[in-house]
C-alpha cells in the first residue's frame, strides 16, 4: 500500500511508518511484514521480541533451529502456555536498527519481554536525500573497495566519503546513545529485557569495557556471548545448529530466571482479560 504521507514529507517514512511496523525483505519465508517469525496478529499468552543481526536471524539454519525459537519453546514448556517468537533480527544491521524497530513497534506489539544480541559497533543506517536506506559497515566498505560487490554509483560514493570518517570512538559513542535510548523505551513501558552479543573478540572487549564503565547495565547481560561452537559450513561462518541450541537454552533460562516475575504478571493479566 502506498503511504499517504510519503509525498507530503521529506522523510524516510517507509522506515518510520506512523501507526504501523517497518517492512523488511530478508529473503526467507517469513510473515507478512517480512520478518522470520509468525504473524504478529498471532499473539501467544507470552510474546517476546528478539533482535540482532544475521546470527540472530539464523542465516544458514532453519527457523526451528534458531536460538530465538529454542528459547521460546523452553519458556512455553516452563509456563505451559503459548509463546510467540517475534524474531525481528536483520542481517547486516546494528544498534540504530534496534532502536528504530523498538521505537516503531513497542506500542503496537506490546511485547512481554525483549532480548537483543548486539553485533559489532561499526554499523550505521544512512538515509540518502531521496529517503533510500543504505547500510554502512566496515565489512561492506571492504567488499566495495575489493570490488567484491558493485553498488550503484551514488551508493559507492557514499561509501567513499564514509571511509574517511570511520572511527572506533564514534562507534562507541553511537552504541552508548542507542543503548540508552533502548533502555529508556523499555523502562518507560516496564518491559523486561536483556542482552548478549556475538562472540567476535573485538566486540566482546568493547561491550565489556562499556559495562565496566557503567554505560551498559551489567545486570541486563546474559553473562556470556553467543559462542560460535560450530559453523553452518566450511564456506559459511555463521553459527550452526549446535551454537543456536546451546545459546537458545541459555537465553531461555535467563529470561525465566531474570524476567519470570514480569512474565507471570503478564500471564495473570491476560487470564483476567
């Protein structure tokens, strides 16, 4: 459907829809909005949003093998109720995507809990003057410079300019700002949440540093990263089924142990209604 506001405002309205959810194209057989999960109209007794990049999205594994599905199944068995796994992860995305998705979705979906697996900090969403969304990252920048991918000239030019602005300090500043926005959005709505991060060494050290300094709340941390104990294949370095299974069980346990009182309150309220 054509957004009636699109011709009235100079703004990327498709990515910040009013009273609706952003739509994505992930290439999976997903729900009607494009996410790799069941329809948002199919609410369970408990409903959990999972956010992350391609590791959380589950590149290379089936939907049933993703850690989000495994954690949701554990919680369902624990409470004996239906649990909707709203996996809104998106490959190649970072902190500002998570903020944008939560900003647009929390008051519509009203989840009972949120779990975020943070990737590297160097990723950005950049909107061109025409409102087109460009994903900036060191990984993509390297691929463009090595000519492994050949984007349109205007996108290539954006990457050329951005390459001179790359800064690990700016990465950390952006991560802190987005983390605090996420924290505020969820706290205001009294939604329990937690986080972990992908096990790249550089990622681990940066997040650990921010927790020690107090910018990230260590009480929200799962306690360990998403360990890649196996890979999808020799040519695909994404976490394999064993990695998802191990991490999914840890996430399920953490949500029950740390968010249990809130979940039980949500169940009590849903029964009354």
